[in-house]
């Protein structure tokens, strides 16, 4: 299960020198949001709120004035993803520095991404392309393969592809 929490703060009280807020777990229901807003004093006198802190295990950066509805939609969508899809999403967020508005589009198109978790370096990438993807007959030159510069080949692949290394592995679109 994914953890997404925001610390919702009363802006008016904050500007008066008092921190009045609470942690809200996402996804939330409309009733939970209304209750949270009332608890921090949002109503007739104070109308504005903002996010002073957040926690999530997606690697997603959440701004102070993030759209709560969009953020809640992201939390709802993420809660339905399987383990592999979550890992792919985390890798995309890390590689592309996504913000909340982009995450829903990425979730809708997760099948467009390939994450190879065993590839952590240019060497691994070059080795993978030579031994797994390329249709090269290496039987007669098996002794020469040890002289092949997998790192340089992997670097060239990385520089010429739409993808990159993440802490989750090699991500390509």
C-alpha cells in the first residue's frame, strides 16, 4: 500500500504566527476533507489553507498550493496499481522529475515504459544489449568478448535512447 500524507495548514492562522494544521492521509473522502478543514479552522473567518509538509513513498514532490483534488485523484489511481507498475511509476517520477499534474497521464500510459531492474550501470546496459538483445553469433569469438567495452557501448545506448538509469533500474520509453 502506498503512503501519501499531507500536512494541511490554516494559512490565516499561520500568517498570524500560529501553526494550526493536521495530517491528512490520501486518498480521502469528501467528508474526511471537510472534517479536516473544520478542525484547522477553515470556514467563515479563515478561508485559505496550504500544505506545509508531506510524506509519500513515490518520490513525488508536492507543492504548498497543490490542487488537493488532483492529488487525491493520483492517490486513488496509485492505490490500484500492482507492485511492478508502482516500481515503473517511481522510476518515471525519479527520471523525469514529474509533478502531480503529470502523474495521472503517466499512470494511464504505464504500458509505454519498460523497466529492467537488473540494469544498474552502463556496463550492465551494454552487456544486456550484446548478450540478450542483439542477434550476434558469439560462439567463434567467445574469447574476444572479454575485451569488449560494455560500458562504452552501454553509454552510447543511453545517450541515444529515450530512457535512463534510475535507482530502480534501466527505464526506457
